[in-house]
C-alpha cells in the first residue's frame, strides 16, 4: 500500500507501507496580500508527528522553491538529505547561513546508480532545467514506480552538455510506472520550450555592438546563463566582474565543481573599473538572495554603491519577472530608458526552464503512467496539464488534481482520493516563524488601506474623570491640517462615550475601549467612507 500527498506546493510526501520519503522542501513567494511576509514554508506538523518513519529527503534541484524550507524543517526533524552534487553544494551554502551545516547528513546522488534504503529501491534520471544537476526521482514499489520529474524542460542542446536522460525514462515506462508526478508550470504554453543555447548568438551580438559597459542582471543560480555571459565576454574581449556576495559564492561553487568554466584573467573586481575601458566591461549582478530585481532597481534609482547608470551602458535583464516583481522591474526599465540607457529584456535574452506542451507530452508518452498527478504551478496550469494527459489517452479518472493536504492512495494498483491530512503553510517574517497569522495580516491590510487613528486619554484613578485628552493622532488616514473639524468632532464623540460610561459606573477598560471604537468607527465611516484601525490608549494617574 502506498500514498502520495502534497504538503504545500513545494513538498511531496510519499508513504510506502511504514516508510516516508520526502521530495523537495522549498519556500513559496508571498502573495500580494501577505504584507511584510518574507517567505512561505510548508507546515511540517504532519511530518513531525511521524518523524521516526521518514527515511530521507530527496532534492530534485537547488532552486529556493526546492531547498529554501530545509533550514526550518531541520529545526524540527533531523533527516538524511540526498541530492546531486551541485544541489548539495548549494544546500551547504544555505545551511551555513543558518548555522545548521554540521547538524545534518548530506548525501550526494549519482544519477547512474541505484540507491537502496532498507528494502526500498530508488533510481534517478538526469533532467534539464535552468540550473545544473537537476534530476528526476523514481521510487520503486511492488505496484510499480512512483516517478517525480522535478522541474524540467527537454533541452537537446543544453549549455553544459548534460541532456535529459530520455532513455532511462523510457525504461521506467516499459517496466511500469504506477504514478507520474510532473511539472505543470508551462502547461498552457503551446509548442516546445527553446533551448538555453538558443540565446547565445544574440548575447554575443549585443556584447559586440555595444561600445559601453554591458550589465546583466540574473538569478545567481542560473549557472547556464552566467556561462553564456562569460562566453560572450570572452569572445568580445571583455573582462567580467561579479556584483553580489551571494553571486560570488555560487560562482565559486560552480567553478569548483566543474559546472562553470571561466578562463584565467577574465574575472576582475569592480574596484578596478577605472583601470579598464568601458568597452571592455561585462558586469554580472545579482541580489543578496540571488535575485536579479534588487540590484536592477537599485541601479535604476542611483542607489547602488558601485554601479551608476550611464547612457552608454547596455542593461540586460536576463530573467523572467515573477508576478510579485513585475511592476518593480517595469518601473526600473522605464527609469533606465528615460536616462537614455539601452535595456534588453524578454525572450531574446531569457528562455524558460520549464517544459511547454510538447515537452510535457513527450514525458507522458515515454513514462506511460497508469495514474498521473500534475504538480507545480497554479491550479489552472495543473488543469491544463490534466487536459494534455487526457488527450494522450490517460483516462480522466486516473488523473488527480491535488492541493495542500490531499492524499492519493494506491492499493493493488488501484488509486483513490483518501482522507486529507493536516497541511498548510507557515509565514516567515524576519526572524519570526509562524508568529504572523491571518489576524495580523488582516490588521496590516487595514493599516495599508485606511490607516490608523490613535485615541489617547488620561483618567483619574480615584474619580475616573478625564484629566487630559482625548488627543486624536492619525497616520495614513487623513491630512490633519485639512481635517481639523473631523478631528475635533472625533474628540467630542470620545468624550461623550467616556462620560456616559463613567456616569453608568462602567470602568472596565475593555468595555471603554470597545465603546470608543464602535462610536468612532460609525462616525468616521459616515464622514469618509473609510474604516481606519482605531487604537484607544487609556492611562490612569
């Protein structure tokens, strides 16, 4: 008997009899209404209660969406972790930041070898993505293999020469795949995703015909794109400077492991910028979290410490903007263009790391799964992937669209939706993990939308009479100098509420505060059609 469940969008839990195998443990980007939230991680409660059964955490690749939640998982569960060489190297960098690098056993996977854990057999196959060393994972059971593709596209000409192992996927399909879990991120996009190599010539043209500096903003983990920028720089006799400490760490790791080839004397520091002609500069920039947006927007705002934009520069935004970042990226591009800077972005300098419909159909055709679970991407994308699977001949009853906590159970090669398990997500705000919930987010939204009104009143401890105030302080609600009448009337209403309550010998502070809130809320909404957060502060002397 076995089961497959989703514990958040970036973690898959696979249970085979008494053994539990985890695939990826990433973070999600906060939604627009999650004000102030830095990242979102899966709720690990279900796993903590069953930690003795967990045999290992297996990583498909090294993006934050796959490894970013591991430091938080390790604070509750000590579990052996398995991944390819580059993935484990990237994870070590992350764990060092959290001081956890010596508290867990990290195991490097050889995709060409079988791994035995107890009586369970696992095999792996290389995939192609926009980060090196990505793999798919197969857990073999008596009912057939459970295959997890991770994120992928079919790239026949990858920058590093490591192709998707279609032969191994074919063998898995011939042996019998019970269930396939496959990337759905580009399931709505027709055709085939372009190869990473397809943009190399265009990059070289941009570098060759520009007479000033070329500044490329990208994700630090996109080693393939970094290699292409280096190749273009070498071909056009430019030096390469790295801007960003995290970028430097990742590039150092990739060079050490042999995933990045940078000829001697090509790298140079930004401090030596004045010693080299602008025509000979190629700068690669990435933010403290390895993102391209942070330095890109800082440069556009003249807020970068070392790079000031010039009208002779060429800026290359070699990444796709996430929905959360799209507005800021567009604003930065506009700002640079107003300065006369040439900016190149979009499909000519970036290709997706996720497979389009033809890639997805090829994987379905080779794997020939009995059952299919689309993963990754929004629900509409998983639904589009389901439609592809049905068009490929998989019965609709054999496709499961799952959400957090959903479980698909397999008994004697027959699948059904089983009882949901507790699941959800935890919000991380700064150093706080899980201390911000829906109520706090609601308050933040109120503050962001209608501002706040603070009411300060001083009462006599003996007579309960008003000694000072009410003083009305507003932030983000109205401009006080133009709303004096509104403020004065609000103070009168507070005085009336307190006087009436104290006359009736109501002295409980909670009752007094609620009376102030209710009365002011009605009045202010009637006058402004806004509902600011009202915070009464009562003091006794």
